[in-house]
């Protein structure tokens, strides 16, 4: 790709939870399209370094930064550090997330709070810092037609209920309304906020769903496209949503799910 054809040239992106899975794929894709990328991690510096190394090998730019997205002070410091190094932030990918599964009647308050704290409050804390910076800087037409872009990593479970995962499904339902509300509130300032709703993507979070041929076969019953998604599938969607090609796209969830939302149980006529 020539520098001129890179859609995110000269822009700065923070990707949370970028040491693994979807976040790593998104960080690499944004960097390949010209963005300088902050590879945020919470617990695995070695994996974050690997992601950064791979970005640099492809001619990209970035640095790794340890921050727990559920901690206000960590998040503020991550934005301060990014702005002091690169001058601003153009793109936030609110990706960090986890599961702590339990039958609902056995779910502890700790399991509930842990998931909500990272998956929902973490997105709030990062988005608030990003919006403050976008407002401060305003539009710089040479960089982007928007004052800033936020991509929230949601899930098909912002709409599909998920037994045994009430905390996770509630967090993603919350992300949907957080995303739409911020999008509505700041659209007049040309700040764009959208979500990606992945289906089943091959990452450590759902290892059990694809690790054995039997599990994989079961999983494919839920996916009309008959293949699991890869982090690269999400990376491509993130580049598009962050770029000016999506300038008029605001407040949507782009489902990247191989058709998982198409009621696959009806495939053979119900
Ligand atoms: P993953 O476990 O590989 O990655 C999650 C990342 O979040 C890890 O890097 C982890 O270290 C990081 N993280 C966890 N807690 C953190 C914290 N407090 N602060 C900062 N980082 C933290 O899983 P993944 O599948 O890549 O998940 C990424 C996102 O995609 C999550 O929000 C998840 O809910 C969403 N998602 C995944 C799938 C899927 O099928 N893999 C489907 C739908 C949605």
C-alpha cells in the first residue's frame, strides 16, 4: 500500500486490550493503514510487545501502554501519555473485554461487577477521555473529516440473549445504548461513534468453542457462513469505520458475524 492510499495516515489510535485476539488484529490493521497505534494491555507485556513488533515489521508505528480500563486514573494517564507523545488522539477502539460465566442464580456480585466494570464502565471511561480530546482539538481536515472516531467492541450479544452469561450480555446491551447516546450527543461536533458486533471470532475468549472438531461442528450450526471469524475480519471493519469512507456512518452496530443474527435455526425451514 502506498502512503497516499493509506486511509488513516497521520492519525493516532488507542486500541484497548490489544495484546490478544480481536484487539491485536485491529491494532495491526489500523497500523497497516497508517495510524500510529497505542497497544494497550493490562497484564501481558510480552504479548503486547509481540503485537508492536509485528506492527513495526510492517513499517508501522506505535507503543505499548499498560492500563486497566476499569480504573479511571489508569485511563486518564494513558490518554495523557498518548497526547504528550503524539499530540492528540483521533481514534479510540474500546475493545477490552472479558467473560466471567455463571448460572444467573449462582452469579456472584464479584462476577457481575468485574464484567460490568471492564466491559461497560471501561468503555465509558475511555470514551469520555477521547471525546474531551476530540472537542479540544476539533476537526483537522488534512487528517480526517471527523473530529474523532470511537469504535466500541460490542457483540451479537447486544441483541441475542445468552443463558449463563447474564453479566456479559448486559454489558454489551449497555454498550449499545452508551454508543448510540454518545453518537447522538456529539454528532453535531462531527464526532462519530459506532460499534462492531462480532459473532464467533477465533480468539482465546471462546477457545472452548473451537478447540476440538466436535465443538467446532456445534459452533458452525450457529453460523450460516459455515466458518468461524478471524481477528482480521474485524480489523478490516474497524479500518473502514475509522476512515472517512464511513464519514456519514454514525451510531450503528456493524455486525461482523457470518450471518449469526439470521436465525440459523430456521435454515432448514424451522
Ligand atoms: P481476548 O481475551 O483475546 O482479548 C481480550 C483483551 O482484553 C485481552 O487483551 C485482555 O488482556 C484485555 N483486557 C481484559 N481486561 C482488561 C482491562 N481491565 N484493561 C485492559 N485490557 C483488558 O478476547 P477477544 O475475543 O479478542 O475479545 C475482544 C473483545 O471482543 C471483547 O470486548 C469481547 O467481548 C469482544 N467479542 C469477542 C467475540 C469473539 O468471538 N471472540 C465475539 C463478540 C465480542
